[in-house]
C-alpha cells in the first residue's frame, strides 16, 4: 500500500499541496482526478521522489518510502520521456536491464508488452516515427517492463483512440490483479469510473473527496429518485400530484423526482404498488456519475 500522509508543498509563496492524505491499496486501481493545477502531478512527483515534500511523508508497506522502493516503481510522466531516435523494442529491453532484469527476462517482458499493447508491427521502428497514440502505448510499456511493485501513471490515456483505450485498460486490470497498488490520473472521468476501485478528488491542493467508487456514489446520491412503470396504465403523471415530491423529468411511465423526505418518496412506490393497473419495473435513488460527483465537490 502507498500512503500519502499530510503532504504539503509550496513553490515560493504559493502553496500547491496542503495536508494531502490518501491511500492507494494493494491490488486496487485508484483514480486521481482534479482540474488543471489541482496538484495531481505534484503529488505524483513527490511519491516518486522527483520533488521533495515540505511537510508530511509518503509511506510504502507501512514504513517511510525508501529509494530502493521507488527504484522498483513504474512511473509514466505526463510528458513523454523516452528516447525518440531509439527503436521501440530495443528501448524497452534497455530500460528493463537498467532496472536489473537479466537479458533474457528483459526481452521476454518487452516482447510480451509489445504484443499486448498492439505494437508488434512497430517494434523495430524508432519512437519518433510512431503516431502520438503509439508513442503513448510505448510509454505505458516502459512503465511496466521491469515488473514494478507499484504503478504511478500521469494521464496514461491521453491521445489514445477508443480501441487503444480498451487495450490499455485490459493490461492495467491484469497488472492490478497481481496485487500491486496502481495510481493514475485522468481528465477522462468516464474511464476512471469504469476502471477504478477507488477515487481521490483533489482541488486547490486539498483532498475534496476520497473513497471507493460505490462509497462516493452513495455519499452523493442526494434526494433524487426514479420510478419506471409498466402495464396498461403505465402513465406516471400522477406522481406530480403527490405531496412532498417535485418531478424533474416525466416520460410516459417514467418519472424522476426530488424528495428530501424519505417517507414521501416511499409513498410514490406505495401508490404504484396499490394500483392493479400498474407494474413497477424499477424504483430507487438516482446514483450520480463520477462526473456529477466531481462537479459537486469542486464547485
């Protein structure tokens, strides 16, 4: 587990991180989201030791993180950092060897990632000759090729088309399933919602929300409900006439309504169940998307 405990950081008089604390559980994918300048990249650089914290500490496995730990991490910076004139396969083998893998192991790991990430036909090409999307795939391979014990990725899906995103998602899911903690930032909240077990929202250098995906959804569900009716009398217009509810959307047998009173919401369900001409197909509290939660906590 990676633990960020009370980390602060300033650049001159500007405080960019203020008592930042959260954990990245082993075997789980943690999405790190926030607007531009929120503090995501600075936090990741402190985890990797690229920047020093001015307060707090980073722990790995329950103890202060050490240089030998960081040497075994996989890191993908937002800015591509590979050698542009070096061939893809040679570069991956070289990086794996720098991390201590034997030559045969390095080649095996590089070949496997090249195949999985769809780079087999470009393995002998220089990095600078690749499209931006393929350069991104090569950068992801570079972060994984040395069998890291933890993974920190800054905007790994930037520049990838939908097919490439699915390929990368599969690779990252398999990697997390091996038990290592995975932290990645992304502006693509739909991807974070699909991929992550846990989500951390940062804004203005402070943690605004954190928890499992389901915990955050439950905490921000609010007072909006939906009911969907079937049967010959499937018209939900009557919901507007009940006390304590405000209909926000009405389409035939479907109604979405707000109610701060749980009893009033349940009265809608009871009314529908008591009518023999109606059948209740669905009733429940509206679960917000990650995008909706993000907008709520950062405003």
